[in-house]
């Protein structure tokens, strides 16, 4: 403790008097790393703006030479959009491979190898020009994106690991300095006086090779990351040599001591994979932090500011031909602010800069909304708008622009850092891509009021940072990690003891088992719900043609709608049948065996739907949809049952969330496959509907390699050796004993008790509250309004000004939102618990129901109201996915012991399918009669479920199935007026409490 206080005292001395001066070798190393890293990112973002008209003219000329006709304006715009946006796709790919490259080749090695992509991109531009093959420009931009993605990921890692603790923030701010410097240099090089003329555009776009060549010439002279050398490679002499070169012979001792501590902590731990971070509960707060910061880094309004810049400058009286030069000032402002941020970060700290930056950006968002609204009120108002533009850019550069990248690497220790940077930057690139697609529609519709949305985003991030993110200034990576652990421990409430950290990391076999079960299980449910939407018109046309061939008369509209409705709704009928027999199959064939047998229905369904077109029998579509429904019903029942039984107690909620993740993943995949660019064309509909065989085949190939449910093997089959073997395979040789003890306790309780039938559960008074709970949660999950939201989505997106042909892509965003929310719910469920997520989810849904009713009622009151409605759509879907969408299926498994669990699942999922069918039949009449006021009904339902959960449902987090059952028994006892008590219950309670 004395040594720590001494270090803190020394730090204060340095802050108040003695500056910490970095070694010249350290500064040069940072420059060599950044010139081919963050500089390339900024340079490639900016360099493509100047030659826009010249490249489009080149594409038009090439098209003329090939086809002797001018290219259409829409196609030309499409090609240019692809050339620009493929850079972000390349960046996403690069950020995904950046982590593995840095682990395999080292931080410095990965940066050097990365320059190959930049050089190939420059060569592709030159070949494109001379060969008149404009498609090579797309390849070049994709390669530039990979280079930027890898560089931004690895360079951040490298700088964080070579920097001394007292200068880590300042050195990491080099990323922001070189990024903004790249933007500014590209703006300058793109001026008419330099390379901005038409004949120079190939040279201009090829200049990305210069930073790559500069890095290849300079970086080899500087050392590898000392942390990588010692912790990852175990090379102590190389580590010492690197530290001496970076910090000097007399100053490296303290840094060596910090690395030694981190090495001791990481002994025997391999570098983590990205998916391991999502499943490691100890890292959930860090992971959530970098996802939030990177997501909102792109969604905070900086793009809107640059969009409005030219308009504001023109309104201020600046001539059009001079605006480009004034715009240079914005790039220069951001560069200088990044430099100032680098000077301040070690004195003010990271939190102050992020909170201060986002708070100031909120202020400028409000100010800019006002000045743009009253732009014509006075001649001086446009100058206020100009001031707000520069103020916003300065505030962004001072905090979020630079500090976000610093925190990506500071919040994690050595083994998790590469994977964390991959995740953070992948989210950043993905949000960059999404905002580039949606942004024109948002600004076009909301106009200046879009800044009110961005102000809400800025406030959200500032509040989150204030409450969640610790200050990392002058702390070791282990100290930062310890702060997050203390935060996590304060949120964990376990029955008298902490969960061992080793049990929180699932084995690779367990993860692969979840994947193998999910791909042919609940993935099929989501996929088959979604896939039927795309070919609606094509299938109706096929029915009409078939009818004409049979009866020589066109089918009536009513009959056509009836037949189509039957095809769609047969899926829910099949689902109800499947869920009714699933429990029996799960008992007879085992959980794994039932999943494998279930694929027969998917394969037959795909076969019938594929043959319907060739045979001219549209009735086969009904049979096919019924069989896929049976498959989905069994999968939706047996897969959560299987996952709930193979998961360790401490990860049962997270593992069971695989159900929701695969459902939403199936919906999203179905939406994507159904796009016109893939299988959404009219002639492809039989193939599209037959693709449900692919997940079935994948499961048949994978699942046989993984074990049966250990609980099923021991409790129902009494095969202890097979149970032990399964537990060892799922959890590892040294970690299965705790799970075996839980299974043994449950077996003792179930001695002499046979698996229950559904009607036995209805007649068993001891299970009354559990039964009411799963019936209520499963029924009202479908009646909560989620179907109404999807029903209104197309209308709202159309009212918001989104072209009809673009709506499928925006709808794809709703599927992506639900999928991402399911992943976040999986990360939070073991820390927040089931009750909080269900109550919070339904409470938020109730709020959005009120908002949605208001916005739909006053839809035509103002041009910006439809955008509030669109916001409510996404907010409702996110709230649903965060709680009811995922947690409901988990409780189906957790509220019952082994004997009653299969039958309970059959009952719960049967009610789910039945309510799905009923809402599908009754919903159009409800909406037609009540219109937007139907959401008041859904409001009442959401409030009712939240209250019921609060009063009745116990928290099941980290409790055995017996402990959960005991809590319900206590409730049953308290509710009996006569106070009578059964001996069996008393015995059970005494065992549960012990």
C-alpha cells in the first residue's frame, strides 16, 4: 500500500511540476506506426471527395465504349455509391482480422504486412484507369478499407502497449492526431492547385501508397511491443531490449515491473477470441462500454455537421468557389483540437474529456437547431450557425474523436485486448456503414431537427460515461480491470458466496454445442417466419397461373387471398402440433436425439415447397409450410430444454439466450436472403423457400459429435458413466464436479418420479404458480404489440420519405436491431437477472406504446413527426428484444425440475404458437377497427405483465432448479388459506434450503 501511495504521490508531482518527457525513440515509433495506420484511415475517407465528378465521367466514358450508350443516372449513382461505401465494408473486414494478425505476427509485424493492401489498392487504381475497367476502383477501395481497418485496430494496440503508464493517453491520442491529419492532408492534396484536376485523379487516388511506403521504410527500425514479447511470446531479453530502446536505459524498470505483474496475471491464459469476450461475465461492463462508445462515436451528429457545412458557409455569403478552402478550416480545426486533446488528456483525464466533449456537443446541437430554424430572421444568424459548426467539430475532436480509441485498448488486459479492439472497431465500422446508408433520409426528412436526435445521443453517452466508466489515467491495465471487477461484484447478489471466475468462461465444446443445437433449432423458427415475406407476389402469381391451367379461368381475388393466407398460417398450425409432441419426443429420443429426428420435417418441407413449382401443385406449399411449422415447433421447445440442461448454473441464462439470438439471427438472415440482389427475384422463389433445408443439413452434420443432456442421461436413463462423460466433454475434466453435484441433488429429488405428462402438470397443485407464469408470459409475449409494430413499419417508413424500393433494406435494420439486442441481453442477463430484464422490457414497451399512439395520431401535424414514429418502431423492437423476446423461453426451462420440464415446455410453447395463430387471424380486424389506438390495448398488456412479474415471479439467476422450485412452494404455502402443508413439500424445502 505504501508503494502504491508513493506512486500516486510521484504522479501528482509530475502533474504539478515535473513534466513526463517521452524518449525521442518513443515519439518516432508512434509516428512510424501512425503514418501507415490512422493516417491512412483519415486520408482515404477524405481523398475520394475531390475527384467525384471526374471518376463518374470516367465510368460514363467506359460504359459508352463497352455498350455504345450512356449509362443511366441511377446506375451511375449506384456505381459511385458502391465505390465510396465499399471502403467501410473493407474496414469492417480489416477490423475483424486485425486482432488475429496482431497475435500471429505481432503488433509491428501486422502493421508492416498490412501495407500490402494499400499498395495493391494503389496499383488497382492505376490499372483501372489504363485498362478502362472501372470495377477495379471498387476493389481498390475495398483493399484500402481493409488496410484502414487493420491499421486502426493494430496501431491502437501497439501505441497503448509501448506507452509508459503516465503517457499512455497522450500517446494513444496520436491515433486521433494522425487521423485528422490524414483528413486535412487529403483535403489539401485534392485542391485544384495540386492534384484536384481531372487528368490527375488516378494519381490522386493512388497516393495512398505513399504513407504505406513511408511506414515500410521507417517502422522496421523500431521495436516490437514489449508486452507482446514478454506476455505472448515469453521472450524476456527481447522485451528488455525493446523497453530500453523505447524509454531509455535508466527509465524502463518501472514499465518492466508493470508488465511483469500483467504476465503473472496472464500465466496459462491464451489470447481470447471475440466470442469468448461476450461469454466472459467478468468483461461484460468493459465490453458494453466499448460497444456504446464506438456505436455512438458515429451516430453523434458529426456527419450531419459536415453535411450542413457547405449550406451554412453559402448562407454566410462565402462564394461557392471559395467554400472548399473554408471547409479546409474544419479539417484543420479538428486536427488542432486532437493535438490539444493529446496535451490535456494526462492532466484532465479520459472521463472529463468524453463527458465534457459530449456535453458541449449537446449544447451546440440545440444552438444549431435554433440558428438553422431562424436562418433568415437576421443577416447575422448564418454566422452564428458557422460558429456552431466549428464549435461542434472542436468539441468532438477534444473528447469523443480521440479518447474513444484510447479506451478500446485501455479497458482490457493483454489476453483480451486484441479481441476487444476487433469488437470495438467492428462496431465503429458497422455504424459508419449504416449511418452512410440512412443518413440522407434522416437529414432529408428531419432537416435541422435531426440535431435534436443527436443531442439525445450525446446526453446518453455522457450520462453512461459518468456512471459506468472509471477514470483510467495513470493506472495499470490490471488496476483498470480491478475497478470493473469491483463494479461487477457490487451488482452481483449471490446466495452468500461469489461465483468462481473460472466457471464463468464456457468451454469451446459447450459453445459449439449451443451453435449446433441452435442452427437447426430456433434459427429455423425465425428464418421461416421471415422468408415467406419476400416471395408474396411471386407465389400469388404462381397460384393464379396454376388455377388458370386447371380451370381456364382467373382465380378470384378473395380465393387468392384465402389460399395465400392458408399457406402462411399453416406454419403456425404446424408449430402448434410440433410443440404439442416435442415434450414426448424429448423424453423418448432424448434432447439431442429429438433435435436430430426433427430435421426430417425440415427436409420434407423444403422438398415439397421446391417441387410445388415443377409439379404445378400449389397445395404442396401448404404441406411444406405445415412441415416446416412442425419442425419449428419442436425446435422451439426442445432446443431451450437442451440448452437449459447442458449449461452450468452460472451461465444458464447466457447460454439459454442462444434461443433468442438464433431466432433473431434467423429473422435477419431470412430478410437478407429475400432481397432482390440474392434470392428475392420472381423466378427464384422455389429455391428461396427450399433453403430451409440448409440449417437442417448443417445440424445433421454437426450435432452428432456433441453429447446428450447430462441431466437426461442420469435422471431419466440412469446412465452415470454416460453422464460423467458428457459433463467432462461439455465443461472440461477439472470443472464438471460442481455441475455433477447439482444433477445428483436433482436426481435424488426425482427418485421414483416418472416424467410428467402435460395434463398431470395441470392437476398438480404444487406447480400451479409456475404453470400460470409460463402460460401468461408465453401468451402475452405474442399479444404485446410486436406484431402491430411490424405491421405499421412499412407505412411509417413510407411516411418518413424512404422510397418504396429502399424499405426492405430499412426493414433489414429492424431485424439487425433485434439480433444485436438479443446479444446484449445475453451479456446482461447474468448480471442484471431475469426479473429486471422482463420488467424493464415491458415497462419500456408500455412507454413506446403511448408515444406511438401520439405520433400516429398527429402523423400529419409536422414533417418531423413520422421520424418520431420511426424512432418508436426501433425503440419498441429494442425493448422487446432486451427482455420479453429472450427471457420468456429461459423461464420455461428454469421454473420446473427434470420430471416436469419437457411437459412444461410443451404447454408453454403450445400457448405461444396458439396465441401467434390467434393474433395472426384477429390482428387485421383489431388494427382496422382501433387503428393506432390498438397500442393502448398493448399498453395495458405490457403493464399487466410487468406488474405480474414484479409481484409473482422470483429471480432465478444463479439458483439451482430445486431452489427455484422451493421458492414457488413457499409462495403456494403462503397463499393457502387453511395453512395446510404436505410432507413431501416439507421434505423438499428442507433439502432445498440446505
